[in-house]
C-alpha cells in the first residue's frame, strides 16, 4: 500500500553563529514557520559551527519525517547567493540525495533575494523614524558585501527602489568592499543631510550588527551636528514566514523585473 501524499518538507539552512542572539532568533524563526505551516514539516539546520555537518543534520531530520514525504525544499536563510548557496549547500544536498534517492530535493534561492525584502526594509525605515521622533533626510543601505558581482547590482537596485518610495536619498555601503560606510555618510553630509538612518542588510543580530552600531556612534561623535541611527536587523518579520510558505510550496521563482513601487510615508517631510 502506497503512503498518502504529503506536502514537501522544508529545510531551513542558516549560516550558523557563535552569537547567542542569532542562534536563538533562527530557532524562533524555525518554530514560527512550523506553527504557521503545519502540517508541513519544517526543520532548522546550520551550515557552520554545528556539532554535525549540514548533511548529517539533514539525515537526522529525515529519519524523523513521515514516510509519505517524497519532496523537500531547502531554503538558505541567508542574504545572497554566495559560495555557501552556490557550492556548500548543493554539495551537502547531493550527499543526502545519495542516501535517500526516493526524496526529491529542491534548493530555493536565499531568503534575502525574496521581493518581500523590500517591504521588510520599508517597515524598518518607518519603525526607526517613529522610535527616534525624526524623519531621516537620507539613508544608508548597508550590507556585508560579496565577491559575487550580482550581489552589489541587486543591492543597489533595492536602494534605488527604497529611495523612490521614501522620496529621499538612499545610498549603499558595504563592510568588505567599496563604498564604505564612512564614505557614504560623508556623501550624505555633503548633500546636506543631518538626520541619517542606516538600514542593516542583515537577517540576525551579531558581531556585524554590533560593529555597525559602534561605527554609527563614532561617526555621530565625529560630525557633531548629525544624528545617525541604525534600524533593526531584518528578523523577525512576518513577511519571511510568508516567503518560506510560498517557496515551500514550490513558488520560488525570482522575477528579473524591477520590484513594484510601494506607498510609504517614511522620509516624507
């Protein structure tokens, strides 16, 4: 007797972190996805800094799955399609596939490439303005950076979309490549901006977000007459659970068309 059909299992893959905040936030995100998407199976794994390899974590999870599960969607909970997404995760999935040939695996794009990222960032802009009690005259969209050339192109396009929606300058800066945060803050200052918001292109809090806040505080002291504030990281937000649900159902195509314009009130004087 054949087992009844079961929806695809969802395997969330984080980078892994030594920072307790990032680990707890990812565990909570996995839990929230499972609650929202029941009866689909949702498991959380990490690529690095785990006791077991990613492939071993997946094998351990599959051993607990219902026999009816014949497909699984692997979703990298990462910002960009770097080496981890292009090489490390597929290699791990290939090893698991050899052990479970009856299960079909699909690797979705990294979570940070979802169009919903635009709305999450817009919400962070609005929340920062409300918390600070002032409207930013310019923004820096900050990312760690990547050797993958397409990442900067996508990030710059996202900044342009945010600038159009917020009706104020939005420039991009990176931690591991030019332009740096300091240069872009100087550019906004020279353009007359005295209230500047920084949007971290980071899913979780950790060492990078801490360094970004420290750099913003240093720059604020350096200029003296500028207010600089850093928005919250991109987790948690209900839009990410929506993405996992869509991609877990096989709707993971990323359109090459520009993101749709969205009505915002942030940045308007």
